[in-house]
């Protein structure tokens, strides 16, 4: 159970105001201020800075907030386990990963009896929810603070420039500079795809303003539709183009980037071992399905066997429940 002063501190951090925190906690503002001062005396560091009516956390304050929220999440997990059966894991995934990389591995996890709750959001949202104790783990492709998360490379993905199949630059070598005369389509702020692009451009002394025009779209469906109808370009992962006959990856000679997709879990999280077990299942290679001939059509295969010429005996596979409901 969290100390009352820590709970007060978390409310001040969430509200960004002593006054609003006092109202939410049904305390007087001086009482809230006094509890924060006592925490600062206890830890020997200033935890908050006040600028007018706005309260901001110091570096020490942000570190305390992270550890306190993890403690709160661990306590909530403990209470859930004491009250009922083991709760399902909560897994986050960015939009690119959820739509184009996760379906197959997740199906295999479900077949193995694992049924995590899956939340889709951008990297910034998912990392924030993990720190708040709302997610146990997440698959992301964007930038994150390695001091706060234990990171494992899940797989690698090619990050490419893309446009419609009959774009003026399609099918010919080009450079990033030659792309800049066309409009650029990007995801919203906080998106891993956008963060990777901005970081890559920055390493080349460029930013989004180098392009003729930048349009922000929060959906790959919208981005693909806009690409197909205009001369705009975008940057995304190769697999996002799978099955899109009207779109193509551009041959940008000075841009070749392979990015890791990461599996993250918060440092100090109580579900670390279960999360790593889920990662193991999600990382397993795709199961091969042997080619089978219909029974009685020459050489049998699969579950068929013959005990007498021409008379097949079929072994039916034992069906197991694909889901283990929480």
C-alpha cells in the first residue's frame, strides 16, 4: 500500500497543480504542499518546480513518479492475483506492427493457449501506458528511454520510401533530395514511424521542412489512399506495402535503412517473466504445414495411412481449445 504522501505526489504530478490536486484529494492546498515538502526532505532532492500556478516535476521528481507508478501497478497486479485467477497479460503494439507483423505470431500464441489483451497505439502512447502500469509489455518501432524499459529485438524490418506505382520517380534510382520536391505524408507526432524518419533526416542535416509540403495523417489506410491519388511520397516499413499493387517502394540510392522492432517491458515490472514467455512464443518461427494429398488419390499424406490396399484409415487430429479464457 502506497504511503499517503506518495499518493499525493502522484496526484500533483498528474494534475500539474497543487490546487487541482487538493480538490481531487479533498485536502487543503497547504496540506498538499506540506506533504510534498516532507517527501523532498526525506529523499534529499527537490521533486517539483513551481512556475506561477504551473507545477513541473524535476528530474528527481520524474524518477520518483516512474518508480511510484510501477509500485502501484505491481500492487494492483498482486491484488488481482489474490482475488481471482491469473489475469491475462496486456500487450501493446504500434499500428505498423499490429496490422502487418503481429497477426501471424499472435495467432500462434492464441493456438498455444496464450490470450493477451492487445492495445494499439503509437510508441509515445504505449510507453506512457506501460509506465502508468496500464500495459505489461509492448511491441514498438519508435524511440524510447532505455533506462526505463528492458528491450529485446523482436525482428528487423526494412524502412523504405514509397509512392504510387506510376510516380515520376518509380522504377528509377533517385536520392532523398530528389524526393523533396514532392509532398510528404507522415504519421502523427508520437508515432514510431515518424520518429524514425525524423531521426534519420536529422542525421543527414535535414528535417520535414525540406519537403515541398508535409501532410499529417494518422492512419496507414489514409496514407495509402493519398499516395495512390497524388504524387506524394512517404516513408514506412516494407511489409506495409504488401499486397498494395498500386504502390511501390522507391529506389533511393542514399537511403538504405533496416530498423529493429522492439519488445519492451518496464524495468521493475512484476510481470517480467510472463512477458518474456510471451515474447518467446511471438518470436517462434512460422510452423510449416506439410503438403497433403487427398486420401485415396495415389500416395497418401498427412493423417492418412493404409492398412489394406485401397482402403484408407484416417487419423483425425485431436482438437484442443485454442483459447484459454481469463
